[in-house]
C-alpha cells in the first residue's frame, strides 16, 4: 500500500501541473491577441516625434515577441515534469540518507553502548548481597521519656547524649580505622580488591585522580542516621549472603567496642579528676592539722583561747575589786578617816591590784622574753590555723561526695550498644540492578547524542 500511494500522488500532481500550464498558455495567448489589437488601432505618431527611435512599451508586440522567443514563452518559465520528479527524488534521497544516518548514530552511540553495559552487568559483574541492620545507643540512667522528640529534642537537649554517641558510631563506621581493623581481622580490603571482584567493582588505587581503596570502600560498608528516632542503620554489601552477615557482625562488634572504650575513657577521666580532688583535699587537711599541732607544741598552749579568756576574767575580777576598794576609800574620806591606817592599806591594796591588772594586760600584748608570740598573736594564729583546718575538712568532704557522684554517674551512664534489627540479607542479589542501570545508561547515551546533534557543526553536516 505504501508503494502505490506515491505513484498515484505523482500522477495526480503531474496532471494538475499540465492543466495549470495549459491555462497559463491560454491566458498568455489572450493577452497577445489583445495587445495586437491595441497596436493595430494605435494612431500615427505626431510630427514632433518623427525621426525618434520608438521606445518599447508594455503593449508593444515586438519586445514581447522577442522576450517570448528568447525564453521560449510561458513554457520556458515553468519547471518541467521531469525536473520536478528529479527534484523530488533528490529530496527523498536526502531524507532517506538523513534517516539512515540517524538510525546508525542511535545504534552506534546509544544502543551499542547500552548493550555493552547490560552485557557487562549480566556476564561479568559480581552480584552483591546487601545486609541491613539497625542499632541504637542508650544509657540506663537517662530519662528517655522526657523532653522534646525528634529534631527539636536533639537541639533542645533531649537525648543529646545518645545522639552524640550515635554520631560518633556513624563517624567510626566511615573512618579508615574501621577499614584497617577489618583488613587485619578478615582481609576484607584485599578480597574486595582481588580477582574475585569484577574490574569495575573492585577496589583500586588511582594516583592520577587521587583516589584510594578507602575512598571506594563506602560502596560496600556505609551507614545512615534517622534524626527523628536516633536509630543508626548499617548497610554491608558482599559477594555472598554469609559474607555480608559476617562483615556486618564484625562491624557491629568493632563499633560497640569503640563506643564503649570512648565512654569508659570519658568516665574514667571524670573519676580520676574527682579522685585527684580527694587526694589534694586530703593533703591540704593533713597540712592544716600539722600546722595547728605544731603551733600548739611551739607555744605550749593546747588552747590559747582558754588562757586568754582566763586572763580577761582575772582582769575583770581585779577591776571589780578595785571598784569596791575605791568605794571604801571614798566613804573613809567622807567620814574624815583618810589618814587612817586602814584607809592607807586600802590605797596600797588598790595600787597592787592595779599593777596586777596592768601585768595581765601586758601578758596579752607583749611577747615573752624568749622571743615567742604574744598571747593575742598566738590566739590569732591559732584561730587562723583552726579555720584552715575546718576549710580543709569541708573540702575533703565535698571531694568525697563528688567522687561518689562521679562513680554513680559512671555506673548509670554507661552506654549500651543495642542491635534493634540483626543483619539479614535477601535471597536475591541487590546489585547489579540490570534494568535500572541499563535504563539510566540508555538515557545518558541518548542525551549525549541529542546534545551532539544540537550543535551547529552537526546540523551543517
């Protein structure tokens, strides 16, 4: 049907052109007849224009006849049917050539590379099984029910300790330290970079691009954190389900050990600081007690305060007695017995008591002849030493309480590394995903070809 349709359309087109040319020839003949009639009826030229060369006009027959003779008439101005057919054949040939070129480009630059990718994935690529496990890190001494939940809870402080350790676990899983430990214990990096893996998947060092085996290790072992729940998901890919589960268990064990060591170091540091405070307070208390005891030994006074109080009591008693003697002397003077022997004895007794009071006061402020401290200075030193002793005792008590609290916090805040979902794998390989990868490769190659065909140079070709 497709072969007959162009022939019928070509015949109809030729018939239409033939009719159009016949109509044009008839119209041209009619115009020529009308022009000839006008010429025959044209009047003779006036005398003033006699002798001049006639100018060709639109209605003149001679210029039109010369033009028709030169061009072959109206038929010479129109393309022939053969010329039209040749032009159409040339156009068809060019379109056919462009179509064939486009198909060839799609085959060479799109379908063939896509087939190579799919073939490589089907025949050469090593299937990888993915094991997923979910873990959480909690502390028995933490109130998990209070505070805000989700991201606001993390920002506001709810669950901040667990989230910080979850981020530490995530960072350790992505670190080179874990890779080195897996290589030492299981030889994982050597296996993934050996001939058991296909050339595209295997780990390799590319110095030109500054890429190392550790950079590509994240394709096989990686993790992610759910901020809302604080759960850490671990993904491990390996050539066999058993190996994926073994590697997952090894990663979980190493990560738990690392987190526990960090937690132990942190709380050991806190308890060490508290213990050092206790030791320092104990030394301070010992020195304060030694200072007070040495002061008592040097002064010969077990309690200078009691001796000073006794001296002040003696002075007070002497002053009271002197006041009574002074009253008796005043009464004797009033009664005219100032020269009496008893009155004179009262004067002598008052003077003696005054001298004794002055002597007691001198004992408080004057140092003894052996160069030791005065009683007031000794009392001041004693009180300061006793004050230092009480401060040292309170400091030691506070340090003991801080040590006890640090020990309790270390016991209650020990991190617990819990596996919520143990590592499991599917019965089918997760990678390579041939339909998805093939479709992505097809779209990629097709996009590259489309961009190339949009370039001006390709359009000119």
